[in-house]
């Protein structure tokens, strides 16, 4: 597990400078629309303490901060210093002040139980070595009835389309990663990390099993991305 954590950490420490550009390229810019939609599905998030796990270069964190307004504080967490540096620069450039970035591992976060009203994780869960443990940790951090949203890669159900998507992620993404960042091996991680990640219903079952309401599921781009939204029911 420790070697996988180091491997994932190394990937993001090395692709940070091209991450946003390649994200835009491979999603055809659609990720911005998906993020906005996910945040809208959280409902009213004003006057909230919010934690955005695996915040990376901060796109989701900053969008949350803008929607939540200055009476909310958003804590963005990531274990890659390089990704966080980009996030901090972006927040400062956009003059967003209601964000605090914390450099730490999601599995060992320095927060007391029942601290946050809202927890989000966007394209992060799949990357965490022990994602079930992360769900337990998210549940611990949330106040009772706190909201949780998880957006991540998923598995399309239409067979031909699924094959097409897998082909693109397996061969196209590393090719783009080689062309634009000279990092084909790092971009091969996207496909690898999807392999052992559950489909949208299995993930909903796992979230439910960790003390949340059964998540509402919304898919994007024919099911290659899925959003799960729920609330904490118990510790
Ligand atoms: C694919 S990026 C997603 C970034 C951002 N949330 C977004 O939507 O673009 C995944 C992020 O998870 C972070 N990460 C992976 N495992 C982590 C862990 N155990 N603790 C903290 N951050 C982690 C990586 O450093 C990386 O920045």
C-alpha cells in the first residue's frame, strides 16, 4: 500500500504543470460544466464549513468557494505540494479568499470528528490507495446530516461505447500525455486506476455501507463520469 501511495504521489508531483491543460483537452472542456452541475446539486452551501478532498489544482475548490460565498470557509486538501502550489496561485489570481489549503494525506487528516457541513471529492477517490478507508474518514469528518458529493470516472454501461471509452483512456490519454507533457507512463495511471474502481451502483452501495444515505447518482458523457450525492446518517 505504501508503495502505491508513493507511486500516486509521484504521478501528481510530476504532472502538475500540464494537469489543467490536459484535463481540458481530454474532456473537451466539459469538466467545467460537470463541476458546476455537481456543485448545484449540493443545494445551498452558504454559511458552511466545506472540505474538498484531493483538491489538486483547485478548480473544484475555487468553484465551491465562489458558489458558497464569503460566509463559508472551504478547506482544500491534497498530498501533492506541486498541485497545491498551482491551486494557491489560481485562488490568489482569482481573488478568492475563503479557501484554506492544507497539505496532508486524506487518510490521516488533522481534523476532529463532526467538523464539516459539506465534504466533496472530485476525481480523487479512485486515486486513494484505500478508498474505503477514505469513505470512513469522510464520514467521521462530517457533521450529522452533512452533505457528501463524489465525482469520479466510472464505467459506461452501453457495451460499444464502453469499449470506445476504455480504448481512448487506455491508448489515447497516454498518447496525449506523451505528446504534450512527455509523460506517457504517468497518464497511463488514469486507465489503471479505473480498472479496480467500482461502477456507479457498486460505489453507491459502498458509500451507503459507510453510514450515508443511499446516494443519488448522476452520470455525464454517457457514464464515463459519475456523481454520487448523499448525506451522512451516522458515525
Ligand atoms: C485527478 S486529481 C483531482 C484534482 C481535482 N480534485 C480536480 O478535480 O481536478 C487527484 C488528486 O488527488 C490527490 N491525492 C491522491 N491521493 C491522495 C491522498 N491519499 N491524500 C491527499 N491527496 C491525494 C493527488 O495529489 C491529486 O492532486
